[in-house]
């Protein structure tokens, strides 16, 4: 037993010694910001600001989703924004890990969006956004990590629910909030999409932000009960498509510059949802 413990501690020390300067070693093991605290601060921001509402002059429209750029480098991000400017989706939604958590990267990212992007952009909290005291910078730049987006069309309304799974778990407060939103609001909308950074059906191991199986079972039960049409995630870095009941679970390839197969997800919002993964190159 002592030998196993020694080997485990040695492996952890070697891991911490080998990580690059873009990774906060504490973030490999745990989040320095408790998820319930982040949720409460998000709710405070939401209460003080107008809710997110988008208007579309047709009943059919498109949304773009991307994740895992891990800024730093910005070539793929700028390419993605150029595509968004040309295609003009109703919104571009980032499913987390677009940033390293460093203040300088937040500033760079926000500056690029302000200068380049011509469509509304929304953000989900990933584990990398929390590195280097990243929640402080996330709040300053984006305000909230848990919120809804109401989309009003000529004939109907759709709902996007953005969650904070940057710690791997939603926590009891956020889970209760989500349950209440679905119970009280879902029947008002044609389609419902949930954005949740940590993907549900994982093929890639990491030392942190591994979701709790009991929580995933509860979420999947909620999504089935309330007819959530789609869950968009990141974190896995590889394209995934899974269907459970009436809910499709999607994860695009990482948007990072080092990924030769970087891709985004294009969702066609119409009576029957459609989607496709589109590679940048």
C-alpha cells in the first residue's frame, strides 16, 4: 500500500513539473472557485441585467457552436469569426475552454471579438477558463456563466440554457435552478438546447473536471423528461455524436490551432433540428 501511494505521489509531482506555463497546476486537481459561489455570483449578475433575448425575422435560422480553442494562438479563432461574419448565424456560442484563464488572454480574446465579430457571442465556463484565478476575469469580461437565451422568431420561440460545468459538477444550487427552468419554462418553447462544457459520454481522460456519474444520470433523466433536444459540449477535443432518447449529445473537434481537424458545429433551427460538423480547413 505504501509503495502504491509513493508511486501515485511521484506521478503527480512529475505531472506538475512537466506542465506548460499555460496550465495552472492547481487546476489539474481541483477548481479554486467553488461552483456554488460562481453560480450565486452569476445569478446576482443576471438579476441586475436584462435577460438575453434574440429576435429573428424568420422561423428558421442557424446557430454556430465551438469549443476548446485554448487561446493563446488565435489563427483558428479569427478564421471562425470570419466564417461567422460571412454566414451570419443568429449567434455564436462557445462551449468552454476557449481561454487559458490568464488575464492577458481574456483581454486578447475580448479585443478580438470586439474588433472582428459581427454576430452575438455567448460563453460557457470550461475548466481552463478557471485557471490562474480565471473566474475573476470571466466575470469582468462576460458577467455571468449560467443563464438562458430566449430566441423569438416570427412563429415560435426557442430556448438555450448555458451551464457552468467548469468544475466537472454543476453543484446542488445550479442543478436545482436548471430543474426549475425546465419544469417551469420548457413547455413555452419549440426547441431547447443545453450548453454544458464537460461532455457526457467521455473518451478522453483528464485528472480534473471528470463529471460525477450520479449527476450525469440525473441530468440525462431531466433532459429526457423535459424533451431537451440537444446538448452541446466540449472538453473531449474529438467529435462525438450520441443519442439518448430524444436528446442528441454533440461535441465538436477542438478549435485549438494545434488541431489539424478543428471544426465547429452548425445547427439548423427549424421544425426538425439539423446539424453538421464543419472543419475549418
